[in-house]
C-alpha cells in the first residue's frame, strides 16, 4: 500500500463514511453518503426487529419449521451451510491468489498462466456459491428470522443514508419506500463496509501517516474520530487496538526491528514469543522456581491450601497442567533428558529400572561424572 492509499484509508476510517453510486432514477439519490450507525441507532433497529417478530410470529414460518420442510422435500440439508461456508472461504483465498499472481506476472511471465487457472477455479466456485445462495433464499427467504433481520438492516440503512448535501435520504417516509433495488444496493454496501480487512488496518496503525495523529489524540478517541468511544465503528475500534499493540512493541525494553514490525507474520510470532516469556516469568513467581541451570526443577503438586486454610487436592488434569508448566522452565538440555527418560520407562513396560540407566548419556550434564561410582 503506497502513501496515497494509506492516507485515503485513514480518511475513510476516521470519517466513518463512504460514498455509494446508485442506479436510482432520482438525481438526488444517484450519489448517497453512508456512515456507520451510532449505538442509539443500533438499539432502535433492534427494537424495531423485536417488535416485528412479536407482531408476526404467528403469521410467518420459523427457520426451524422451514428447515424441516426443506429436508422432507430434499431441497436443503444442514450440511449445505457448512459447504457454503467452505466455498466462500475458498473464493476469498482464490481472489487473493489471482491478485497475487497478476502482480507477480509483471515480473515473471509464468505467473500469467497461474492467474488464469486460479481465475477459472474462482469462477467455478463463485457459480456454486450463487446456486446455493439462490436455493437457500428460496427456502428461508420468507421465514420470520430472515424477514425480521432484513427489516432490521433496512432500518439501519434508513438512518445512516444521506444525500450529497448532507440531508437525510428519508425523513418520516422510509416505510413508504417502493424502490427495492435502492434498498438492497445500500444494504449490500453497508454490509461490505462493516469492517476493513485487518491487514489494511495494521498497515495504517504502524504507518507514519497515522502514528503522528495517534500520538496527539490517543488519550481522546473523540478527537481522532469525532465520536465518543462507545459509538466507534468496528474498524475504528480495531485501529485503536492495533495502535496500542504497536505502541507496546515499539516502547518495549527490547523492541523488535523494523523489518519484523512491518511483516504481520513475523510480528505475530514475536508477540507470541514475548507472551510465552511473560507466562514463564509469571509461573516462576507463582511457584517460586529458581533459575534451573543444569539442574531439574521439581515441585510437589498434590494440591494447595485455599483462602480459608483448607487443603484442596488437585485433579489429575490440574496436576498435568501444572507439571507441564513447571518442567517447561527447565533448560532445553534438561527437557530433552526428561523426554529420553520417559521413553526408556515406556520401553521397559512398567518394570523397575535403575536411575543410572534412565540417565545414561546425561551424567556430565547432571554433574554425576564428578561423583565416584557414577560412570
């Protein structure tokens, strides 16, 4: 993402608004400005939905009733939902592949063929998705749950859509709207803009274009977005989250290098490693474990006394969890020795075995080579 696109993304996220071009015959409705709803507007939409459900629960078939009839008539089966989800995930990945291959083909001609193959697969998957969605619509399109949710979505659209001059697209006449195509188009745009891809948000969060704004306004979300924090969109909330995450990394005692910060995968791995380090330190403090060096750490883990002074024994699951946490504090060489010891015990099929045999090959690690008789 170049500097211009980052600036555009920042403007889009900060404003919480976007522009929609419609096919409405009314010139005043050709260009519509949409924005993310406030909490009050979301609550109103929920209220209208609940009211509709209460008034129509006798008149409209429920989704469970529709499912029963669809299975009986072999029109729709529950596993179709899983298939649809898998196909949609596949389509998303193929879209990324096609874009990547086309970009690579600018340098390597062989990628053109890969792009064509991926595009054909995407077209095939998209057709299957369309067929399944059409079939699902025929089954559930008139159920109470579907109709009430659609009306909820329309009510949000009615509250957040404006003309280009800032005037509401509808006043008190929203329920009289006859242009179903306009409503569907605006509803689709609203759903598409509910959130921004996380990879884009992370690029924005670590960019210099955003960081200077963040440095000035981090203590007052309203100064950044013009909204109180409870009215922030999902994308705005994610941007705040990742801004704080990058803050903690950059200000860490041992911050990661820039090439790690700029790479999502490398940065996630760095975060994971730091999280494990903090967990180990927390376990050390809780169980009062000293630095292991070349000695094994042991801890009695039968149970503990509760706040009232009563002994509470650990379950087997708790013992295993605590044991794993404690043994994980040992040095890599000691942990490897423990794995070898366990394997030798398992191979001995429950029979007794001398400790010298169990520790064979690790005498020097344990310091036994300096004790007479341990050779």
